[in-house]
């Protein structure tokens, strides 16, 4: 079995698709076999077109952080990356020719990183073309569309600025879009969604705002290891105090109760750490309202934080039950 | 007759950049560098809680995110009057050190090496090494299946390209190994940075990650692996190329430019800020035999918008910076502004830092005949990576000692609330060069925010005095024998490690205009 998936072991695969098997009504083994078959039966690697608009390349860098399977296996063995400004060898017209050929042929996975300015096309021009038009055009023949990261999903931080930055869904209508917010994208979410699509030919089941339920089904707060401190209203106020170091970060602006994402379970960077564990708190980057709707970030002095507290007081965020 | 060619997009850089060159008799005669994307970040910060700034400005660039956070928290430290405890500085330094190590490795192997290699030479490898043969198999397999993306298409290799099969195949193997190394370096940074890309733990007054002995031990173990790679692979590779097949490019001084260098300085080695891994300083009109470094004075920085898509204005100091887009302006060709030091364009980045530091290894290369330019830039980048690896060991040890002291602190809690009003400047060095953030606070909110970033220095267009930007100047005289294959153009640009997203500025959302305020 391992051979068919090359560098991707069954365990790794389940890490990406945890929850997906259940949603599909398959056992984990069945799902894994399905993916293996799909990958083995196609003689060519699935082509990928990756467009960057108003981005910072952070999502690309995040993908390059994938160690299991390694990014090198993804880039060279698993996918055929036809166009990607940050990693491709070609520049200028050589790059553009590769792009045009792939788009003409169709059937590729389209990844969009970065938001799209709609206030004036000239805020993002690549190869002399408005980025908005490139996205519209590339979407037409795409087999699947993935909005990679908060900016491409919902506009992200640029949405708070003057360029009229929006997510892909505001430009591409009538096509399903897999939304993978968080700022930047979590590499597991991206790799897993692509694998899922390759295995089934469809997008994973999505929630109301287009995010895969397998990654965005529960809140940070529900899985937070500081949770009992929240329930007991023990909030960290001084980062120097070793006694407080595991307390709840509500006072420091944590938006975990309003944020659906699996960071608290999955963690970041091969499990090394993540936003809440490092003492900073969750900034809500997986939500469509990010960033304006979460600001100010590092203090509870926001409408949202006050609202969270009001809900807590009203018993709407009940304490976690002790597990038996 | 002169022929104009435009390379757009320049790939394998962060952000969107186009370059136009005029070629005459096989050489570049003139050049224009143009940033082609804008997001308006500084504008969206206006009116926000100042403590949002490090988080938001981190998104200037997803490649060198933490340095923006760092420059931003330093600007806030300054404006809030926060005194970062030494423990907080050590944590910041370790997170930042990891970022430099990852960033330099990524740049050399993944963003630039392909410009110097004839990848297809691996097919001619007939050595016995198992690992190398696996690489050969992989690349030959890709060629056979007619799917070599993203290694091709490419500009065709030229007479300077490395074609020796052993050398090329080793480099390709290191390209693959380095993918894991850069990822691991970033995981190392996440120990104190929280997660990456985009650290979460750097805040005004210090750092949020309370350290324990296990974390330091983990960091050290991961650092050992990085040190081995840097010392045994990265530096030898760069030197083998630079003093071997690429020496003609080094001797020719391809991509030299103005020979003006600027470093703001970064990575303090002691509590009083006396000693730095990267000292600050300015060199104008470098004479490699006798390097004269002058001290750096922040007041001498101005930004020109003469050839930017901004409403015309006189050059201003960043504190007074104001930008109103004018997308129809005649003669404008970039979203990048043109910073100048005492009116002059400057190169910033590893080469500038190592020259200002009078680093003996870099000076040694120059003595051997390598002129400052493309090859020296790659060498300086590798050499300073080692300086940071060594410094990280030192900071780990110091942190362990510091942690055991009673009253160990990582944060200045007394200065976490924004002041009613104030201003602050934060200077630092990004992997790509000198980075400055400036903030003005009014009614506890951001009144103005400006960043002058390394790629603005390097990629800037012309200014009032018509001085070309550093990229533009570096391109002059570059050999382009075949205008359909301008490989030297991309070699030069990429040697600076461009990152353009951060170089591009703003407008005000509502009024389309930004309030100007005088420096008090
Ligand atoms: S508010 Fe944040 S830190 Fe506190 S329990 Fe919820 S998710 Fe965890
Ligand atoms: S923990 Fe919150 S802020 Fe951090 S990545 Fe996850 S959703 Fe975003």
C-alpha cells in the first residue's frame, strides 16, 4: 500500500484526512485505498496552477514547510506544478507561455493565494494583466479551485485596506471553492484537501462559509488546554509570572471561542507550537470576519472580546464537562 | 540598435516585479525596475490599536515575516517607552536567528541556484554514489515522462552556467536536502515564535513565550543539525561555485551597482547594545582596498516619489511620509518609492552588512579578485548565516543562565498600554537588508505608520536627481548576447533576494488622502 502513495504513509494520510472518512461513510482504510488507487491509476501527475495576487507568499512558504510528505516529494513527485511565480524556474514570457498552455488544456487544480483588488484593477497587475481577469480566466477550465489562506478565502488583512480586496468567491461565481483560511494556510490543510480531491474527484464536505468540515468543525476554545482557566476566570495578565503561564489568554485578546479551526489539536510546524500555546492567543484568522472583525488583536478591548465575555456570563459558553 | 526587453514577472522572488532593460551591442544600456502590486497596508493601520501593527506588518512579507514584526515591536518599544528585559531580547534574537538561517538557505538553493545550473547535466552523471544516483533517476524520470515542471521551462543555460555533471547533481541533491533544512529551521523558530510563517509571540515590551529548559534543549538540538548543514554543505557549495565555475562572473563584477552600502545594524550581543552581530554603518563609493565606514544617522533618510505612481511631492523623511496614489501619473513606472541616504541610492543586504562589518572572509574573497556583485552577494549571505548560527548557541547558553536568576523577565508589563501620544522608530536588518518602521500615535491609536523596507532601497526607481535605483544601476553593462534569453538580468535581480510585496505602499481608504503632520 505504501508504495502506491510513494512517500505518503497511511498514518500521514490519516493525519491529513482525519474526519473525512467518517463524513464519506467509509472506514479509514477504505478511504486510504481509494486515494492510493486514484493516484496509481493516473499515469500523469495532476497539474497545478498556482496564482499569487495581493499576497505575501506566506502560504507558499507554509506549504514548503511540509515535512511529511516532504515538500520536495509534493513539488517533484506528486504534483505537476505548471505555474507558480515563487518556485518555478522560468521567468517572463517563458513563464507566461507555460501558464497559457496549461489553462488551455484544462483539468488542473487551481490554487489562488492572496486577495483580489476590485477597487481598481491596477492595484495588482501581473505580466501586464489585471489579476482579477487572470483568476476569472483560470477558474473556467479548472477541475478544482482552492482559495489558499485567509486573503484568497475572504480578503484577509488587505480587505481592511483601500484596494477593495476580496476573496476568490467574490470574483468566481457558480463554481465550488474550497476555502482554506488561516493566515497563512496550514500546510496539512492544503495537502489534505488536494489528496482528498485526487481520491474522490470532489471537494471535501464544506461548512456554511466553504471550509472543509474536517479541519474547521470545532472551535480553538473547545480543544484548548487553557480551557479550565477560562471556565474559572483565571486570565493571564503578566507574561513574566510563571504561575500564570498556562492561564487563559482572554485578557490578551484571544478569540478562540469564536474561531473554528483545528490548530489546538493539529498544532503548527510539525506539532512544535501554536498561537495559543506560545502565550499570544488566537487571533481568529480562520474566520471570514478576520482581520477587521477581530481587531484589536492583542487585548480584550474589542467588541468581539466584550461579546465573548457577555456570552460567557449568560451561560452561552458553558464550562467543559470533566471527562469521566 | 538598442532593443528593449521586459521580464515580467520575475519569478522565484516574493512579490511582483517587472524589469525592463535596453540592450545595445549585447550589453544592458539602461534599466527600469517596477513594482506592480499594492495592498495599502500602512493606510489600513491608521486608527488601529498600535499593538496590531507587528501582526499586520508581518504580512508585508511571508518570507521574511518576523523581521517586520521585529522592526515593528522596536518602533512600539520606542514609542511606548518600553524597556525589553534581556530575557525578552534573547527570545526575540533566537526566533529571529532561526528566520535568517531558514531564509538564506531557501534563497540560495530554491530561489537562485537554478539560475546557475544546467539541470539536465545530471543525466551525464556516472558516479557510484547511491544518493546521487537516486537524484539522477528522479530527474531523468521527470524528463522521460515529459513533465519536468517546475524545473523547466527556464531560460537556456549560457557560457557561465555550471555543466559539470558531478557538481550539478550534487547541487540538485542539496536543493532537495535544503527543502527539509529550511522547513526545520522554521520549526526551530516556532519554539519561541509560536508558529510560522508569521510569528505570533513578538509583542511590544518583549515576547509572550515563557521559556523552559526543554524548549532551549530542543532548540539547541535542532540548531546542531542546522550548523552541520551550514558549515558542511551551504558554505562549501557557495565557495565551490564562487571560486570555481562562477569565478568569471565574480571577477567581472556582474551586478555591482553604485557601490554604496547601508546597514542599520541588528542582533545585539550584550545588554547595553554595544556589540552587534551586524553593526550599523554607511559606505559611499566603496574602495575595497580601504573601506571607510561612517556612522549611520536616521535623519538622513528621505523617500522620493518622483517616478512612483504617487501624487507628486518633495522627498520626505519617513516620519512625514504621505502617499496618495496617482495611477495616471506621467513618467511614473513603479509602486515602489525611492529611498535615498543623503540623497544617494544605497545597496542594503548581506553584502552591505558584511562590508560595513569589514568581515574578513568577504574581504578575503575580494582580495582574491572577486568584485562586489552577484557572486559576492551570495557569498556574504552564506558567511553571515554562520555568524548567526554561532550567535544562536551563545544566546541559548545565556538564556539558560538568565532563566535561573530570581525575577527572570521576558516582558515589560508596565508599558503594555499604548501612550496617549508618541512616536517611535524601529530599525533592524531583514535577511534582505536594512529595515525601518516608523509610528506616530495619537489618542492611543495609530496616526501614521511608515515602513522603508530593504527591497524599497534596492528596487527603487529613479529619484529627482535621476540616480537609478540599485537594481537598475547593477544591470548596466550586464552581458545579454541573446535578447530572448536574458539570464544575466534575472541572475542580478535575484542576487539581491527581492521581496516586493513589502516595498509597496498605500492610500487612505476614505479621503484618498493622508493627513500630513509635521515632526514635532
Ligand atoms: S479564550 Fe483562548 S486561551 Fe482561553 S480557553 Fe479559549 S481558546 Fe484557550
Ligand atoms: S490558532 Fe487561531 S490565530 Fe492561530 S492559526 Fe489557528 S485560527 Fe489562526
